[in-house]
C-alpha cells in the first residue's frame, strides 16, 4: 500500500527528525515499507527510489527529506486524502517553510507568481507546485509519465523538453533554475494530473545548526490558530511575518 522513501544526503540529521518519525501514527490495516538511499545526488536518488517503489507494487510513495520533521498524523492525513480523491490527483504534500529569513511557504499556485500564502491552517487546496520534503505520490500516475520523474536543472543549458514551457518567458541570457520538486509537479501538470497541498501538515524544516523553521505564527495561514494547538508548540519559538 505505502512505501516511505528517504533520500539521505549524508548531512547531519537532527534528533528532532528521528523523534518525529518514532512517533508516527500508521493507518490501520496498511502495509508499509521503508526504503532509503544515502549519498546519491538528490534527483538521481529520488528516481532510484521511485523505480524501487514501482517494483514493490506500491500504491503510494511518500518522500521524506532528512531535514523535514512532519507531525505524527502526516501519513494518515495524506493517505486519507489520496484514497478519497479522483484518480487524476497525483500528489498531496505537506507545506514546508523555507530555511530563510523571512521564511516562505514552499507552495506555489502558478509559475513566476511567488509563494502562495492565501490559505488557512487545515485547508487542502490544489496548487501548481509544492516542495518534495513531505510529499505523498500516487504511483500509478508516475507510471504514466516518462522518466526522469525528478531532475534538478540549474541553468538554461541543462534544460530539457519537460520544462520548455517554463522558459518561454525567459530571455536567452537570463538565469533559469528548476528544482526537482517543481520539475515533477510541472511534468505531472503537463500530463493532466493534479497536485494538492495539505495546509494541516506543516513539518518543521531543520537546518544544520539545529534551528527549526516554520511559518510565522502571525502569518495569514496561522494567525487565527492558537500557537499551543500547533504540533511543534514548545519546540519552535514564535516568529513574526
């Protein structure tokens, strides 16, 4: 039913990450396997893990990055949504904050429109792109698009046909960069599949110095939510928009 994939980068893994996984709740009557790769370039690792999940006959594949600590209900919530969604819904992912100051949500409604903020805690909504750090994918959709499913494109020189639609407004000498998460989401959209974001699954994004990043407590998605109702209350000090 479910394969959970860890593309370990080889970097420091915070203890809070391990503790969050130890506290996971698993859906009832659900077979679940864990697979991992360490020290392989990110996009290549993800493609290898997809191929393994397909070979295992998985219905769903959850990618979890080694700096991303999700709430303990993440598996249940993401799988429940995909189980009750139409077959053309390929992805449901948690919304991760960037490791920046100020932070931004890694969810996008359209190309070149910046991060999308206009959602409320708990809301599940369709988007154009979302970060891969806590992303559940319907494997049957991946089987209907050509490899590679994931690809980091750092420049126009390395662009392929899958992202030419994104480069239509870019001049010949302009910077162009597409991460493997947007590469997948864009490729799914071109094939007619849908991507959703889960505004109730808000992982903590940990950096290499032990600092956790979450959306500002007074930002639009969270401003009506008491801080002590957020799963990471007590771990992360409130920040401001």
